[in-house]
C-alpha cells in the first residue's frame, strides 16, 4: 500500500517549478486590505516579472512592497500536488531594454506597469495522499 508523502522541495526544485508555469498569485497588505490576485508571469534569473494596470489596486506594487507569490499544481483525481511560496519585495521594473517575454494577462485592459519581485525566501512542498495500489 502506498503511504503517500509530504516532502519539502529544494531551492532548485522550487526554481524549476516557477520557471515551468506562467500563472501565479501575488498577495500583499494593500491600502484596501489583504489582496491575493492572479497574474500571468515569467521567472528569469531568480526574479519574477508580470505586468499590471498602474491605475488599479495592483498599482501599489510599484513598491517597494513586501509580497508573497504562490504557484501550485493540484491533481484532484490522484490526490497529488505541489506548492511553491516566494516571499520578497515587489517594485517597478524598467523593461525598456529587456528581452523578457512576459505572458499577456488574461484579463482585458492596459498593463503598462511591469513589476519585478526580488525573492528573499522560497519554499515548496509536494504532497501525495495514501492510495491502495491496484
């Protein structure tokens, strides 16, 4: 019988998972209370980049602002998954000379503010429920 697992991921594993995905959630204590909002992002050279509308609550991320950023993947049918949590500082990134290909946001509207998160900590977990083998 499979006993399942709950495993801490290494920094390299966390980085690999961050680079392999393009949608995550950024959270911070905004002027309107706690926020947790999805963003389309890219991870490059250990930094996380995304674009947003500077005239929304996310415009506060022009920073510097303490943030948490999470990416995860869950497979309900197999009861397995993982989660990576980055803590760091968000601020404006001048991308005028950058080759970064930041994914387009799913939501419509102008996204003229590029935000970069500089991590101060990165942790991850992988989990699998116990299942009998067939």
